[in-house]
């Protein structure tokens, strides 16, 4: 990916596309917490330089195989619907991003986080902490075993409920590619009233936050399977890319 | 519009269960030669501390190198992590212990002053916001820095330069991040 661009400074740097029209506006009045926390000044365009096209290539040394199984780290099994969540981390040119750290966190099956400020009157599960990590394989694939998180109420508006979701944190290979997002489940009746899901202005982009049920990932007599691919910023479209050069495949 | 990118969503109020690392703030050990400390508060538009934010930093090593295959100059110290991550505490404070980055060649020519790239995540932020930390004792380098030069208003520009406490230790810097309000920090579109 990211073919080199000769520049006056003598540096051949990858260049990443801008994510125009994809991400939610920082100020989204329906989401009340954004009102005092979103900048009022317009963002200042920053030309991508060395700091932006590089990024931390870390994680392998901080992740064990057990970190990808959120159901297997405690004395007993967590309560809830056991699921497999898998997919590929790609750039927008369709190239896999191998060896990148994926971090997730989520509520338990009753819709409660193992966090001191979560006061939702639903039970904690001593066998579930809701935290997972893994590295993508050579094909950009991640895979977690977990339980389906529950919906939960919050105080944004009267009778506000978050649709079931899993938080995802991605690094890619460059500072420009860093992304934190949420994965949702198909057919959730709570989408229409959720200001966070609906903060994404483009309906087609919003749909890309929803995983797909997949019978091929589902394991008989054991767990339902969901597929969800994550697409990070790739090479800028105007950049000429020499045939056969796929810099995105090295690590 | 771009290709089929995955949209951003907020980290929400419970990021503390998933994202902090025990060693996150320590890019280097406190007793490493040349270690500096950058401390600051994340504040909202009412001046209240943001107590559920995460601050991440990414930077070159002291010689201006990156141990990364897309740095065409090669080199870089793979032992230097370059990446810091710290959740804010009950006063909205974060702290990063690291080494001073070196200056960098700018792709358009010229030289970039030593800086750290910063991502801020929090409940209420539907996407990260990105800023930079520059150093107050690099006046000549800062004056020649292309990103700083792109900000016409000196008051706005000053939000990107860390402070030292008068009479304080030389390696201690303060960098507050104001998400909104009168002295709102400059945030970049990268």
C-alpha cells in the first residue's frame, strides 16, 4: 500500500487518504456528552510527515493466546450467549494489516461493565471481566471468543438505552490509522434511538458498524459466529502505485 | 467520500477496563538517562477536568529516528517504544515519562521542531482529537516549524507549546489540553 511520494525534502513517505464524510461530527448535539467536550475551532490541516506515517508496531510481546478468549480466564464460565467474533483488519485498498494489536472491552450479558462507575442495577459476573486482546494474523484476521453483551440504560435522554456493542481499539501501522470504534449486532431494535450509533451521518457508513451473523463461523453445539471487518485509512487515491509493490504486507 | 472506512465511535465512559496498560505512561523508566516528564490536565468547555479521558503520545527518538519500516531513512532504536498511554485521574491529570524527541526533516523541505503527536479519547468525543506537544526551550526550531507556522494566531499557536514551572526541574513539562473554551487547544486534521 501507500506508495512512496517523492517530496522536496527528499523523503519518500506513504500518504494516507483523509476520512472525509465517514466519522461522526465531533459536536453531535443529540449526544449530550459531546456538547462541552467537542472543539469549537475548526481542525487545522496537518500535512502528513514522519510522525504521522509511522506509529507504534507493538503488542505481540504484551498479548497471550488466552487474551482472545474472554470466557476462559476465570474459575467458571460466564453467564450468557457464547459467541465467536472474527474478521479482518484491512486498509481501504483491501490489503490486510498483519500483526496489529486489537483491543476490545464490553459489558457482560446483563449489560453491566466491570467498572466502578457503572451503577446499572444489573448483576456483575464473577467469571467475566469483558476485556480482550489479540494480534492479527498474516491475513489481517482477529478472532475473539466472548459472550454477547447486553443492552444497558444510560442518562443521555429519557429512557435511553445503548444497543449491544463491543468496543474495538485498532492501531494499524501508522498514527494516521489509529481508530477506536464500536461493533454492533444485526437487527438490534435499539439502533433508531441511539445518538452514538446515529452520530455517523452516512447510513451506509453506519451499517459498516454492524457485524454479520455467519453460520460458517458458528460452531455446532457450542457458539454462534459473527463476522466483522474493520477498514482503516489506506493510501491516498491519487498516489501512483508501482505494480507488485505491497508495502502494507511487511511489518 | 473515502472508501469503505469503518467509522469512529466514542470510547465511552468505561475505557478504563480495556485500554490502560500498567506500563503505559512509562515510554522509558523514570531513571533512564535524559528522561522527561510531561504532565497536564484535560479540561472541558466549562473548565472542568475530564476524568475519563485517555491520552496517547507518539514520537521520534532523541536522534529524530523511528524504528518503523516506513521511515525511509532507516535506523531507529527498536528498544525505544515511542508510544505512551495514560488515562486521566480524578483531577483530569495524565503523565507521560519519555525522552525528548529530536527534530525531523519535513517532507516539503525544512525542519520540524521536536514534537510529540497526541491523541485524546474520551466519553463525549465521537472521534479522537489530535494535537502536538512542542517544547518551550526550542524557540528557534519552533519558529521554523511548518505546522506551527500554519497557525496565524500566536495565542492559538501557544496552546501547542508545553510550559515549564519557573524554577522547576529542567525535565518537567506541563501541557494542558482544553477540549473547548477560551484557550481551546489547537487540534489537527491529520
